[in-house]
C-alpha cells in the first residue's frame, strides 16, 4: 500500500460514520477541511462513462433499464479546494447489492 493511501486511511471515517451523516452535516471536506464542497445527484448507469453500479437498478429480465426511475442513483460530493470526490449509492441500490449478480461482500 502506498504512503499516500495509508495517510488517507488515517483520516477517513468508517462506513457507519459516513452513512449516519446527513447531507446537511457534510459541510466541509474530509481531506482539506475546505467549506467549498458541492453536492449533486446523478444516475450511475454510465451514459458517458462506466456503469458504476451494474445490476443494482430496476431491470427487465436483467437486460433493460426501466427508464430513469429504474436507474441507480449516486449522490456525488466534490471539494473545490482539493478535488476530493465521494460517491454515495442510493438506498435501493445498497439494499440490492447483497443479492445482485457480480457483487461480493468483502471479508
């Protein structure tokens, strides 16, 4: 593991801490503490890039997405100070991960 990643792991919160915070509580960057953190929701289906949450949306026979309502959503936070980015999957996508094809639990 590189020194950079070891250093980041010292300041990163646990998954439980992150999931228990509301967007309103996330007002500063976890890395540089800048107050210039911006948030946006977007779908994760890969229109212009990779599908970041494959198999976690609503699918017809596992092949076709059922419109925007069926696409898994991401809440994206970006720090204007240092460029740090966080992605958070929506609740529906998180709950499907345990049973979805290709997703395996760590550990």
